């Protein structure tokens, strides 16, 4: 008797999901700054341990580390006191690369195909990571980390679009729930905990990202959806047959909506499309700036470095598994409810954290509200990705998602500076998170469209809304469980 997998997942879908997890793990290098910028307390001679810059200057940098748990780049290159702006620069250069990567790789994948560009992005990233683990010059380190960021930008946009086009509508939430940022964050935490040194940890992260490249090369065919947009129908059918064969399924021809041509970016910013993009841009910007600001701030919370990050990671991963159950079995749990409920939760939690910071309270409840708030921000990321992919036509999906990711990278570039200032003006992070979150909540309430259950190949956008055919409307009304490949 054949075993029926949940969400109609076959063995090919599992490979798609694992490829996404390895890709997210590679992309988690965006928060490697939590570990690379780690600085323990120090002391000068027989002085008192602490983080007193006066003592640091008195010893002219020749200090003794007190109970260090990780040998970071900040410790090696002395990014301390007057040099602590290098911590921000380390992250900002990488995020600058991510921004450029979202533009170049996303556009290239719409033109040349999902598979070759996805392989190119991940190969560049793994190579740059190995380079960053080897160099001993700080400038060379920054250059390699920039290229890591460039590859992350491409991988996130292209691989996300690629795998979304390979999955059934009901599997998209499973993608976000079981193969997610929380798991990737836990993986990088465990690696740093075992490596205890930033160079070894960087090389290990590069090695563990290689499986995604191998699956893309030897298992994935080109996206049938992309081939359809190019009018390469014979290749499209061969790709669909390959997917069926590798999934252990009988091939059944897929009904496709006719696609006239690819849209230019200028066409994306006209009429109803522009209004929709602005809504998505605000969502992505706020999720990125607030998410990375709170992530980097988590490295400065009281308590054990690894325990804190493990708690964040495990709760994010488990909460996303709960999310997929709610999304599957609660019919009224829409994309709008997901985003607005999560954003409200983040505003409340970080508002409370801001009050605790103002009262100079650093107890367990401070860590608890930070953790819960981080989970809610992760939920807003889920809404960002799902709404962006589901609300755009295939002919412009990667470019549109790339523009959203570009806007998000602007927020990410700002985030390290915010944390740098926060070290001198405590509480600033929480004020900005609450203010931006409130603005995002209001604008999404009025302008965010509902897209749950949409079959990606059938999305058609006019000047006002998403247009579906009669068959897909029936699927959507029945919970979005229509068949694709």
C-alpha cells in the first residue's frame, strides 16, 4: 500500500524543500554578525572586568579577555570602543552586496532561466565564504563578505521563485513552516558553538551549503513555469515529465493559462501594479529593518550567547510548525490575518521591551518579550514572501520579488547603523521597531490584497486586483487545494 504524504508531498517535493532549507542556511550568513561581532568583557592588568573603554585605552588595546565563549573577528581585529564602527561596516558591506544581488540575479533569472542563475548565485556564495575564512587581511575579508552578500541576494530571490514554482499551492506554507529561518539560525548557532572560532565556523557554513548546489545541478530541471513564459513548450513538457518521474508520479499534462509576454519593470510600476508593489515594499522594508535590528541586538542581551540564540531559533522553528497547522485547518486564517496579526504582536512585544529598557530592567521577562517579538517578526516575513510571490504574474514574478527584496536590503543596510547608535543610546531599537510596525500595520490593513490558495501559473493582474479563472475560483473557495504539478 502506498504511503500518502501530508500536503501531497512526493520525493521530488522533499528535495525542493530541502534545497530551500540549505539555501536559507546559506542566507543566514546575514546574521553571522551576531557571532563575528561578539566581544566579551575585558580587563586591563588587575583591573575590574567589564567593557570600560577608558580601561581599554589605558592598556592601549593590550587587554585580557574575561571568559570568552567565541573567538570573533571583532576580537581578532580589535573592533572595540573607537573601532566598533567596523562591526557595523562588516554587516553593511554584506547587505550592500545583497541589495545589488537582488537586482542583478533576479532580472537575470527572468531572462536566462531559474536553474543556471540559481546555480551561479550559490556557487559564487560558497566560493566567497571559503575565501573569507582563509584571508588574514581585514580589507580582503570585507571584500569577500560583500560577494557573500551579492550571492545571498541572488539566492534568496531566484531560489525562492524557483522552488515556489515547483510546489503545489497548499505546500507553500509547509515550505515556510518546516524549512525555515529558525532551523537555519539553529544550524549556524550549533556550528559556531562547536567551532568556537569565526574562521572555522565560516568554512563549515560554506561546506554545509554545497548540497543545495548539487541538487540544483543534478536533480532540478528548468522551471516549467518559466519555460512556459518563454514559449518553449516542448522543453516545458519534458521538464514536467522529469518532475513527475523524479517524484515517482505518473505524468499528467498540466493546463496552463496563456502568457503573452514578459513585463518590463516600468510596466510593474504603473496603475494597480504600482499600488500593490508599494504595499509590498513597505512590508518588506519594515520586516527587514526591524528584523535585523532586533537580531543584531540579541547578541547584546544578558545571558549565555549560544543559549539565547538557540532559544530564539527553536521557538521560531516550532512556532512556524504551529503556523502551518493553523493555516491548513483554520479556513479563515488568510494572508492578511497572518501579516496584520503578526505585526500587531511585534509592536506590543517590543513596546513592552522598550518600557523594560527605559526602567533598566534586564531580567527574564525582558528576554521573554524579545523572544516572542522576534517570532512575530518572523511571521511577518512569511507574509512578505507569500504575498509577493502569490500576487504577481509569472512573467514578472522574479523581478517583482527582486524589487521587494531590494527595498528590504535598504532596511537591512540601515539596521547595523541603528544598532551602533543603540549601543550609545539604549532603547532606540525598540522605539523604531514600534513606530515602523504601527505604520506598516495601518497601511497593510487598507491596501494588502488576499492571495491565499492561488495557483501561480494562473495569476493575472489587472489595474485593480488579482484575476482568477472560474476553475481557480472554485479551488480558492474550497481552501486552495487545487492541483498543479
